[in-house]
C-alpha cells in the first residue's frame, strides 16, 4: 500500500498512523502542560520557547491524525501544518537549552571560564538558532508546493537549516565542555560552597543535546536521500528518530528541571545589567563564606 498514484499518497508515502498520532499528541500535550506548571511555579520564563515547541509538536501530530481521517483524499492544510511544526519545534527546544547554559555561567560567576563572554553567549546561540528556525520554516513551506522543482528547492533549504543546527549544537557542546572542565579545575584548586548543582544541570543539558543531535542527523540523512529515500517513505523513522527523542528532551528537562535551581539563584534586581548584579551577588556570598570559615 505505497503506490504514489493513489490519491491518499499525494502528500505522504504511506497512510499516517492514527494510533501513533493520538499517542504522541497526548504525550506531548501532557509534557507541555507539565512544563507550563513548572514555568509558572518557578517563574522560569526562559523555558517558554520549549513550551511553544511542545505545543508545535502536539499540533503537528494532531494534524497527522487529521490526515489519516481524510483518507483517501487528504487536504494540504494538515500536511503543511505537521511538516512545518514537527520540523521546527526542536529549534525552540534548543533555544531554551542555550539560555540555561548562560544562566549557569552567571550563577557560578564563571564568565572568565567560558569561551564566549556571557553578554555574547546567549545572543550568539539564540540568534543562530533563530536563523536555523527561519531557514527550516521557509524551506518547509516551499516543500508543500505542488511544483516538483519548488518542493526540491525547499528540501535543499531545509537541509541547509538542519546543517546550521548541527554545527551550532556541536559548537554549543564544545563551549559547555570547555566551561565544565575549566570550572572543575577552579573548584579543585579553590573550593567554593556553591549551592547550585551546576554539574548536574550540565549533564542534563548534555543529555538533551544528544537527543536533539541524533534527531537532526537523521533528518539531514532524510533530506539528503530526497523524496524517494527510505527514511521519508517509512513512518517508523519519524517516530523513532524524531518524536521519541523530542519527547525525551521534554522529559529530561522536566524530571531534572534546571529551573528549580536557576530560578532561585538567578532572580535579578531591577537594574540595567541584571546579570552583572547576579555575578556581584555571587562574589559577595563567596566572600561571606570565606569570612565565616576564618
């Protein structure tokens, strides 16, 4: 049941699974509500991109369920919705991960140990992530065209956006790894009573990053293969290498929620450079601790 001549396969190479769409819509719905509660509880507004990504995922898989119900004459709207939203949601997850690293660096007063200064770190990664997001969004829109040449161009644009995302994530892991190593050296040479479990949070970020990286690599392979490749023609790849990794990202960041620690440490006073104020507060706290030991 995979003939492209059948009407139902005008947009898909298969009949989208209704059961799979329903399960994932519910799973992403529960995860999104869970993160909404955590954001409201800890006032961690920098998790909003991840929240929006969760909404994109649940709407995307709900649209796949609608496509199943429209057989054998699916309409283009649900197809475009699921294509775009499932494609770009990971970029929103990544945006939150980048901002978490910035807050860790500020919270432990570790800007001097980062490859990129704090004022540029978040801007660099988030801006690059937005570019990747827009490139993939634009390419995904073109892929819905009825003209084969336009759809092919859209596929190439999406591929470029995914490559940007992979390179960005590789650089992010390098920056986080260097910071991690340098801060460990500092802690061993001059121990500080830091209440923030920064290593634990970094390991959570590494794990979430691995899931996003795996998904992005498989997506790159999909677009390299093209519209007749084995990945795009078999729905199982979408579930195993896209849906499950993205659900895992939401689960990891929900179970070991960085905001429960960073929300307490990074409350900023109403000054122009709040992040500098946080760093100064950290220094004062370390000084008080040292005086107490004396």
